[in-house]
C-alpha cells in the first residue's frame, strides 16, 4: 500500500511539472507568463516588464482601443504557440516582439547562462525585446542610471497593429558611459541594457594577448633572440618597437601556447584579441625581411599584410586545438610609424574574426564617406565588423572626458587651456580618489 501511494504521488508530481508555463503576474487586465524553468535573462525580463507596467498603469491597459485581457509571454513557450504565434524567424543576434490578437511574445538571441546585470558583454535578446517594447510603445524614456533616471507616460494607450516588430540595428549613440565611482557596476550595466545595448561575444575580447611590456619582462634575460631587430639591436621597447621576431618559430610557438593555456585556464573565454590600434614596426632581420608579407608591402609603411598575415597564422594554430574560439583585432589609422587600415590582399581573415574599424568621432558634422567605403572593402574579407570611435571632446585632444562633475570639468578645461600638462596631470591624480574622470592617454 505504501509503495502504491508513492507511485501515485510521484505520478501526480510529474503531471504537475508537465505544465510548461508559469503565470508570475496577474494584475488589472494583463498577465505575464514565463517558461516553467526560465533562464536568468527571461526571469529578469519578466521582472522588468512588471516593474514598468506597474509604475505606468493604474487602470486597465488600452491596447488598440480595447481593454480586454492582455497576455505577455517571455520566451518562446508552449503558451505562445497555443495563442497562434508561430513561424517565428531565427533571431540570430537579434530580438523581436510578436503579437497574435491580444497576446504578445518577447524573444531574442540570449547567451546561454547569462546573468544580464552582471556584465556588459554577451547578448540578452529577450530582455532587449522587453526594453524595446517599454520604450517604443509604453513611452518610457531612460536618461541615466538609478531610479530617478527615467520618465514614465502614465496609462499610455498601446498601439500595436502589426503582427511583429523586429528592429534592424542602427548606428546611433544612445548612451555615453564612464567607468567611475559615481555609479555601481550593476547600475551602469542596467542602464546599458535599458538603452538597448548588446555586446555579442564576438564584439569584445574576453582575453587580450599583449606583447607590449610583457614580453620584455618575461624574456629579456632568457630569450633576447625572441625580440625584433631594430637598428641593429634586438629590443622590446615602447611602441612601435614592441613586436617580436615573427620569423622565429619559437616566437609563434610561445604565442600560441600562451593563448591556449589562457583558454584552458578560463572556459569562459570565447574571444581573444591580438594587436591593437598602436603604431607597429616589424623586425628587420634577414628572415623577417624575406617573409612573403614583407616582400608584398616593400618599404612602405602600409604594413597591414604583416599585421593580418601574422594574426591569421596565430589564429589558425589556435584553431587546431580550439576551433570555436573567435579572434578580434583593430585597424590603425595613417601614421608615420605604420598603418594597417585596409583589408589584406594576400589572405582573408574569415568569419571567425572580428575587426574593429576605427572611424571618425560620432559627430553630426563629420564626413563618414571614407569609413563607409572602407567598411565595404572589409565586408568582402568575410570578417565581422565593429565600427569604433574614441569619444573625445576636441579641446582635450587625446584626453577622453566622461565626467559629470561640472566644477571639476571647468578646472580641467582651464588647466588644459592655460596651464602646463604637468599641472593638469597632477590635478587629475589628486582628484582620482573620487574618480569621475577616467582613462586619458
């Protein structure tokens, strides 16, 4: 009898768990439905939707001039299919809002096991779909972090006549973020998400492999032959004389082994960066000068063939062990110390690579025609592209100012304009303990 009772009890439990959806909120004339086992992204998306519905509506929501029941579904659940929301396109690196009658579905490409308020990185498409709906249709506007950083439109009627709204990416500045002590990381990340910010795994590095300074510290005593030959000496110094001798097979072996060791130590590494937008000169030894890439560029300073050729060789070697690892690099604009702005001609970087294409600052009066043409050239290479610019107020030249303290802004402005650079830097150092200023170069 006891065994029979346990079987009946277990059968009942399984039957209950077969319900694949979970109504988490039922208020006024709407309800919010989640999958029975939601992800962290779906859970947070549902909580944010309820937060802004609750703050916005004190009476039944009017949808297309009617106030009958509305259902909001988070994630592609069985309930959505029951309501007739079918044939949803594959949302690769995208998101969308879908409607059938008075039922909505919010869904998108979510990075697996992501906690969306723990990092700027990775995509939270379902959460972005919710924020997109909140801003476009509920007319909630986000201006800056914290609870007083947004405005509501009380009891805003909803007009949604289409069956779906899948926005296309736009090149616009939606927010300027400063890493400082003014806001906590969570507040800043949340504001980034609410501003429809998403960073696909391939758009930012998880691991940055650097030769600059690190190789000098590691190998100056044991392997000076690793260093590049410049002006008759093997050195590893400041830009542009920081790169090693890539014709030395031990250098390539060391580089590849270092990257593989880092990946083995941290399984969360999905994207590896090599090189940056720094001036780069390459080794002048006989073997390096005989490399195919070096012969191609000759004596010019357009050393993109060297940069991207070596980059591709490193990438191919790492892919023998970790074929799914993505790689990222960045172009360098024209300088006397060498540039690598154009796509290479000898090789193609391919789809497992992202190139950050440096553009002019995001200002209305800049002419982007050259950047557009260059982006078209890079598109034929097959690599993914990220348009990147350094937001710098012109008077500060190379000093990015992301500062919300007006008084300190004025002090810095006067120092830059009238006083010496040393005094200016001393003031920055003194003020840095309350750090509303960050990262100048």
